[in-house]
C-alpha cells in the first residue's frame, strides 16, 4: 500500500510516491495543468494511483506564513476534492509552506540549476511534503500504540 503526494500548482502538479511500506517518499513525475483541459491532469493522477496501487493521497496545502488559509489553499482543497472524486481514494492535506524553497536549496546543493528545471523542483517538493506527512503519520500511530 502506497501513498501519493501531490504538490499542486497553477501550471504543474509535482507527484511523489511512497515505497510499499509507506516509509520513504520519492519524486515521481510532474503533471502539466491547463485551464482548457483539467481532466487530463486528473486522469493522469488516476492512472498513477492504479499503477502504483495507491491507497491514499496527500495534497500539499499552501498556507500563509502565519498559518492562515488563503486563496491558493482554497484552490488546493478544490483540487484535492476533484482528485478524491476521480480516484475514489481518501485525500488528506499537509502543510507545505516552504517545500518549494527547500526543494530548490536541495537541488542547488546537489549541483543542479533549479531555475532551469521547475518540473524537478515540483517533484522534489512533492516528495518533501509526502515525507513530512509519512513521518507525522508514523508518530501518530506510535502514540496510539498501533504498529508503525
């Protein structure tokens, strides 16, 4: 059982997937978005959930720095609702503040040029938000005494 992480953006959706044990997040791909054909984005995500036997999805929630929800977070929630409808899977949300900044820094440290490869930044940002979600989920299960 795997979890799919989605870093929603106006032009692209970064996608990451967990390993079968839900311990490690890895960047997967970037799905383009267009206003004229939003169903293509949703269909690709549905295909990925099937290909990777995903059991749940986490969508990054771009909260404002003070923690408040804004217009972009509302769009991410609407996107998450559409993903849930198309895939039939539960969708959860993870605060994603600064994941793109962290992804850019990580790629720069690795010798890449993030400004020239936004798709890669989006995939890495999706992996970072998914990794945070999985770690939080493990902590919650440990507190409840469930097997981690």
